[in-house]
C-alpha cells in the first residue's frame, strides 16, 4: 500500500476506544470477506473495502486481531509525526 498511511475512519470497538486516527508505516492492506465473521476497525475514508486493522470474534473460538503494520513494535513512533492515536491503540490491544 505504501509508507506512512493514515487510517481516519475508525469503527467503534473496545480496541479502538479513544482512537480517532492511526498512522501505519509500510502497511499491507487486509480485508474482511465475510462481515459476519470479521470487522474492519481502521481504514481510510472512502476506501472501506480494505483495512489496516481488523478483528474476528466468534463464540467458542476466541478473538483474532489483524494489524497490518510492518514493524508493530515501532507503531508508536508514528504518533508524533502524524497526530495518530497509535499509543492508545497499543494500550487497548494489551488491556483485557
């Protein structure tokens, strides 16, 4: 997809609590083929078919989170340059 992209359409979810936009570097886009099985949580306005963040929750099968950031451990580094809420997303990911 490219380098340093902004996801400015955030779907309400516990993972996105307090998040209004996210910055992604070298992201590989992901999609949710079956909306009954998975939900897109972060995408670019006007490009809702592909995402940078998605989640699947199924009774008895747990939760699968897909985040398409090449260097996930460096996600917070983008926060200062693009105004994204990346630190809040990381906190949400690691908070039960």
